[in-house]
C-alpha cells in the first residue's frame, strides 16, 4: 500500500471546515485546547474571528456550542472522542440532543489506533453512547474523501451530528471525482455472494483487503461501507444478508453497542442471519504503535478473514 495516498480523517475534518467556511458564514468552530491535534487549527488560521477555544472544559464547550445554535447559527464542536462522547455526555444529551440543536460534533482520536496515548484515550465506546441519544446522527467516515463529504452533509442536515475521525493516516479508497455521499445510505464497495462484510471507519480498508484474500480462497465477499451508523441503512443490510446468508461486522469500537449491534438489531427484526462481530472484545486498550495494536486486537484484514472463515465453518 506504499503507493496509495494516506490521510488521517482528522486532517480531512480541519480542511473541510475551511472549504465550507468559504461558502457559508453562518457557522463557528469550537475546540477544547486541542486545535493542533483535531486540526481545527487549520480553520483558526483561516477564520480567526469564527474560532473559539473553550480550554480544557469540554462540557462548557458543548454548552457554548448549544447556545450559539439557539441563535440560528450552526456550531462545530471539536475534541478527542473520549472527551466529546465521554466527559461531555450529559451536556451533549441535555443541551444539544434534547433540544435537537444544530451542533456538529467533530470527535477525533477515536479507537485503538490512537496508539501510544493508551487506554484512557482510546475511546471504544463513543458510537454506543451517541447512538442512544434520540435524534443524534452518527457518522464514521472511512477515508479522506468520505470525511470531507461527511462534514458538508452534517452542515446541511438539520439537527445534531456526531462525526468520528481517526488519528492514524489511512488509505484513500474513494475517488473524490465520482464519490457520492448520502447520510443514512451505505455503499456497496464490492459485490459478493457468500458473506456480507459490513464495515465503518478504517475497517473498510481492512474489509476490502480481506475480501481479496478470501476471493483467492474461493469465498465471494460483499463489502459494505456503512459510514452512517445512525440512521443505519436497514434496507441495504437486509438485501445483502438475504443474498449471502452470512454477515460479519467490522469496527474499531467495542462489539457492544456499536455498528455490530446496530446491524444485529436490523437482522433480528427483519432477516435473522448468522453474524460474527469484529471489534474490541469487551476490553480496554493499551499503549503501543497503532498498527501493532490493530493487529493484536484483530482489527485488520487478517482478523476479518479469520472471522469470516470461522463463521462459514
């Protein structure tokens, strides 16, 4: 993959905000003393009068963003996923979700791939937390192209949005010239007949690599990029599962409450199907190089192949 362009989706987030601001002057950006890491510093440099640093006070930041949203403007609130979904959960629920305000949360540094920062910063529970808030849209883009499109779609959507971005640079798998993004609509990245692999975030690339390996072994895998975990594309899940009869979900998140749980909710009601979840197995992370951690926790192509073969066996 050395010849493939790699970009961290947190960088895509910062650049997308600048592009959006050149077209619209009705939104501001907040950060909680992490602008360099979340890449909102890119926006700060371009539009200093529309950027506000709340300091290490994430709950206050969410309150400030909510206040701005009550005036008819929109607000993007940015910090690490651990602090956005974890530390500030009450404010997100009560001050943003309950009144259904136009606050768009840009949560970076999610999942095991935070790497050396260790278990305290590797938020593997944020999708689950945000899914439980009524009316909250949850988006987990897989690459630079999708992340940029997600920011624009979040701006255009009426209501709160949680966007999950990563620290690790990941391959760009979507062509920006032809890519079409729609909230709530998954994308079939590869068609197959034997098993459906539903993935989000950096696990989309792992799923595509796994599908190549499986094809060489005579297994035809359909790969779906489920960038929107809520509202989830139930029709696409049912259509694919009905065809393949087997489903594997892949996410850089706990197997409890995230994409896997959302897919299982759909299948349990509409199309009972054997499912295997690839994700963090009810454990905390640890400090270490991101790529090594992904491998250790089974969050790579090898782990996906093993899950598919285990399910089919």
